[in-house]
C-alpha cells in the first residue's frame, strides 16, 4: 500500500505534471510539423523538381515474389514483398526534424531572453542624501543634519 501512496505523491509533483504536458504538446507539435512538411512544403518542391512525390522516392533492393518489378509506389512494392530503401520518406523526416529543431531553438532563445529580462536587478529608491551645508551623508528622511545641525 505504501508503494501506491509513494507513486501518487510522485505523480502529483509539479515537475512530473509539467513534463507530461510538455510531452503531449510536443507530440501534437510533431504531428503539425509532419503535416506541414508532407502537405505544404514538399508538394511545391516536388512540383518545382518535375512532379516528384518525395514520399514515393525509393530504390528496390530486392524484387518481390508477388508482382512485376516496376513498382510505382512504396505500397505496391511492399505488397509484392519487395525490399525497398525509402529515401524520399527519409528526406521528409529530415525536413521535419530541421523544422522542429529550429522551433525548439527559437523557443529556448525566447525563454533565455525572457529569463534575462526578469533577472535584471531592481533599482531601489535611495535611502541616503547629502547635506547641502556640510556635504555629509544622512538619512533621506532627516529634517536636520546630525553633523552640522542645519535645517534641511
């Protein structure tokens, strides 16, 4: 029974909850970036390179036993039992990684700047002033100088 209570105490800690939220948001962000790469970035690049669909760029390493070798898609090659090297999917994944890395770098940079601005020393109000008659340092609330007894 103690193990369950210890586990509950561990899970309720703020750091664990923050980490869980970060993982969930990170997974959602990864899905968004994958869609951005697959659906927005790669089609125009493929069009500019002559109607190339990067997700279907592959090399057949070994022909399949169920179909004829000129496979048009990775799905056809896999259905035929062929072994393929899917470099187009790798390119998509690499671009997704670069976008996520840039986004994480920008987030870390923003957080560092925010932390730097929050850590600036607070300038406090002065607590002393100078007597205009004898130039000695006195309390800012003083009405009379303790050194020369002049009225302030």
